C-alpha cells in the first residue's frame, strides 16, 4: 500500500498558460509567492493523503471516461481571490463561463471519492488556476481591475497528481 497526497486535475493548454503568465506579471513578488508554470492546473478533486491504488487511481478511472470527447473549454480568465478579492490568501485566474462539463467532472470525482471514504467538498466548485499564494492578507481588487478577462482556450488532459514536497508528480 502506497499512501500519497493526491488530486485529480486538468492540465492547461497554451492559451491558459499564456494568460496565467501575463496575469502574474502584475503581481508584486514581495507580497505573494507565485506558482511556477509547471505546477499550473485546474483541480477537479483534492483527495488528500490516500492509498494511491485503492482510492486515487479508482477516482481517476471513474472520471476519465467523462473527460474524453470534445475539448473542455475553460471559458474566460479573470483575476479573483480566495476567500475574497479584498482579503485574498490566494490569487487565482478564475475560469468564468467554463464548459459545464468541468463542474460535472468535479461532481463525479467528488462522488467517486466519497464512495471510497474521502469527505465530500463543502464548498461550491469554482474552476481556477492558482497564480500565487499571499504572504499575508492581500487586497487584490486593483490588480484584478488591471487585468482584462481573456479566453483561456481548452484543457489538454485529465491527470492524477501526487503532491510531494511542493512539486506535482503525474501518476497517470
């Protein structure tokens, strides 16, 4: 049995990576820790520390057929903050108007994980790309106003990741 910190995610296409890189240029590195481009993705379900074969791969396998088919549109990217834009702990590129299949994939991943003992999400799903983590509460409203929303293109593939030492390692 191998236990790892895992999550199911979608990799980003070039349009989304370019939009994220551009959004990061207006973030002050003294106030935030920027996410490296190789770690950018859209999480569908964070599983936590789980048995890779008994839980993580089964959740991935349950969602994979639903992710096949036409490319998944990521909608328009706009800067947002979690928990709020005015008191951001995390600055994100939110996928506004994304393909409804993203929410459906997240729902099915949550349901499959729950059947294997992983708690259900307690917040509504908000597809996003993490741009930066804030070193302290950060008012991101001025930054959001400087970034015009832009098309993010499409997700490229569904991936099962392990989060190990700040790096994301694909397991699928």
